[in-house]
C-alpha cells in the first residue's frame, strides 16, 4: 500500500543505500530525471547530475550524522543536458538507507516571473493610456492653431514653419499611438504559424541579405487560433530587433534561427495549457545587458543607439491578446526570445 501511495505522489521520491546508490524511485522521479528506474538502479546518485559533488556531500552528511537536511533552489544538470532548479530534502531512514524528496521549482519560478511580467504590462498599459489622453488633447489644440495660422499667413517662409509644427505634432501623435500597441481587436482565425514565420523570413532576407536566416520547424504543430497580420508584426518586431542588434555590434557571421516546438502541459501565467506553440527567435549577437532585462518590454526602453524601444513592447502586447507571452534568455553570443501561444481554441 505504501509503495502504491509513493507511486502516485507528484513529488519525486528516491531511495538510496548507504553508498548513495539508487535502490528505487517513483514515476515522478523518473519523469523528473527523464530516465527509467531500470536504467539507473545501482548507480551512485551524485554521478547522475552535474554538480553532484555538492549533492553527494549533503547526502553523506545526512547519512553520517543521521540528520535530515534540505537544500533550496539547487541547480542540477541532468544526463540529458537539461538544467533543473529544485528543492530537495534528504532523510536518513537507517544506517544504510536514505530517502530523497525532490520538488522541481522551475515551473513555480516561471509562474511567478510570468505573473510579475503580466502585472507590469498591465500597469504599463494603464499608464500609456493616461499619457495618451494627456498628450493628445494639447497636441490637437496645437495642430489646429497651426493650421489656422497657416491660412492667415502670406509669407511662404512663415508657412514652412507652420507645416513643420503640424508634421512634428503628427509625429508625436503617432508615437503615442505606437506606445498603446495595436489599435484594433484581433481576429481569431485558424492559422498555421509557419506561414507567419515564412512571411517574416522573406522580409528579413530582403531587408538584411547579410544575415543568415535558418529554419528549424516542427511540421507536426497544429493550427492555432489567431490574427495573422498581428502575429507577423510581433514576430517581425522581435526578429528585426535581433538583426539590428547584430548589425550594430558588427557580428562577423550574423545568424538568426526561427524555431518552432510544441510544449505539452505548459503553464502560462497561472493557467495550465494542454498544448502550447513555442516560437523561438535565436541570434548569435552580443546579448542583452543585465541592466535591461527586467525592463526589456517597457515602452521607450532600448539597448540600441538607434532603437525606439517600442518594438518589443508592441510584440508583448500582441502576444497578450493571444493569451500568450514572450520570454527571453540572453548571454553573449546567444539570445533567445520565446513567443508562447496556447493552441487550444478560445471560448469567448
């Protein structure tokens, strides 16, 4: 009965002998380690993870002192190459028997990070709407006054100044509108995401012939429900940002990869989805400075000298309208933006 209970736990449970070799583990542990008990049985656990010397020291200490120990947010690299953040507790049951409980933290940390990101985006949206209202009203007055002044002026030189005023007011109005993101509701229609990516790829090849644009598609991905033109804009904004960053940095062999994958039982914010489409945009550019990563999707924030700081903010807004979001990981030579979109049909 106890084994049946252990087999149905969602927490990974492993039983080790006095030499820290694996005796038994439940299905949750097999799923976590991505390998079966039959293949691991009898192997020393510290040898199965990178960073195992630290794990081994804690296990040996618990065994020798016959005292339980807990480690929070430890990072382990599995034999598959996957890096996990976990909490684990080791409890000695006997002189030659240790119980190890492992709780993955990546999903919880990601949920917390995504909730914070969504909260920030909503705050930005409210601030942008307020700013738009406060700015566009006086801009309208300035434009109207300039038009009236232009009608009363006979001097062509003075009329040129009023035209400059009108053009600059229009430019400021367009900038404020851009901060608000897409100004129309999205249309939910069946859409093949690879059609979107091929359109983006063709545009990038024409705009930046010196950048090699690779495809890495999962052809088994089903159609999603979305707005083709807006998703093209979102992907293009992110991809252009990457290409321009590589160009400004003078990367010797700039390369951009467009990759698609399916993610099963994936959590976005607080909602768990059966199937999610992941579009990864990967470049070999200089990377994003650590100081910008927390504010990367804010309007008017840019790490490039020529950047407006609106492209990523607009892209994130479009993804939110599709109940998705954009994540980013970056280090010098490898930056990856992941656009995550649920594949379930909406029920409005």
